[in-house]
C-alpha cells in the first residue's frame, strides 16, 4: 500500500544537511561548535517521533537523559574543553544490548521488569566516545527470526512499505536508520541479523570477521555471535522524492538519502580474545596451518544416459 498522507516536515532550521551527513561529519560539526549538540539531539528526537508512529521501531525512549547529556556537552564546549570524538552524536541501540536503567527483554514479556544496572561493553564504548543513546529498538523474540515482531512490543514495519517486513533481528535499527531517524546504530549478527534488515530497508551493513567484535551479551546468546556498529551515514545514495519510502522526509521537497555504513568511526571497543591471540601468534612467528585443497570428484562423462558435450 502506497503511503498517501502528506509528508510531515520536521522543523530543522539550519539543520537540513543532517539527513545527508555521516555520523563523523555530524560529530565534527558539534566539535567545531557549528551546531549545538542539544539542537542535533532535538532534531533526531523529532524525526524519530514523526516516523515511529508508522514504524513501531522504538522499544525504549531515552529523550530526557539524551537532552541533559547534550546540554552538558554544549556547556563543556563553551568552556573550551576537548571532548571525545563522538561527543553529542545521537545513537540508537538494539534492544538486546544492556543499557543501564532499561530492560533487555529479547521480546519476552517475562523480562519486561528486569532492569539492567550496567551498560553492555559496546554501549559503554559508544558512551565513552561521547555518543548519546536516544532510544532502544525492536527485535524478534529471542532474536531468532528474520523479521522484528514479538508479543511485548509488536511488529516493526518497513519504512518503504509499512505492510512489509523490515527484516530481523536488527530490524528496528535498520528501519530507523533508513528513515533518517538515527545517524548511528548498534546491532549484532550471527546468521544475517544485520545483513537481512539492511537489505530489506535499503541500507548497507556488514558482518565482521569472526572474533573481531565478539558479542559479550550476558543473557545466554550463542558463543561467537558478533556485535557491530550496524550503520551510519556516509556518501549517501540519493533517490528522487517521488520514489521516497513510506515514511515522510523531514526535508520536504528535497531528495531523500539512504545511508551507507562508515567503518571509520573509531571507538575504544573491548579487545577480542581471538584477535589478541592471533596477534600474539604473529609476534612469536607462529604460522597458520596449511589449508587442504578441496578435492572435487571427477566430472561424470554421462548424465541421464546422454553424452555431455
């Protein structure tokens, strides 16, 4: 079903380039005091509120704490302090990652009142780099489906067509990022949980090499599940406004940009034991074991009684 309602223009004053800027560029504008962090946070909160009525991608709103943190960063900049590289940048976080003061339910109603007291290491790394979480985003129950629907929060919709799936399990993240409601998101992937929703929502993502960014979730996920910053905006692809997705653009009349991930955002992520072991072996001069060549059976000369040519 095509989206027939008139686009809702979010007031953005001089912030209209934000929809086309990468997370690094936004952070640089904050550091240069071109745009206050509070104004950028307010922009993305307004955008998120506008689109979430159609998407149902948000599980926890963190608006009040985000506004307070942004104000503190602006005050520090006015004092001439040098801040962390992502200071003031709004981010969203997949629901399964612990964020102090919120529940990590995995879509299970039985976990709705289990409030976490500490941040996941990757959330902590983002905070240490200055990022400001503004929301947690929806997942399928137990993260085991390629859509994002559960009995606690309901179904998250695709921003291009709200009658279609956004994919999963990082579906809430993909939907918000594709709709321009988040410049940077945190998700994870073991069998497509980043890649499937990225494909469904028209953004790009990768699954990192095994062991590079291991998921340290404390809630019983399989060993080896990988965590990664799922997507941020850089070198945006542009689509004519007539082909814009179902979610209205905050820049009425301008082209709608789809975001591409940037792997150049540097955060102090926890070291991977597997990576550390590999580097140690390299320093000691250890060699990797030789790989055996795959031995394929000889091609059959006949198939179904007919000679092959």
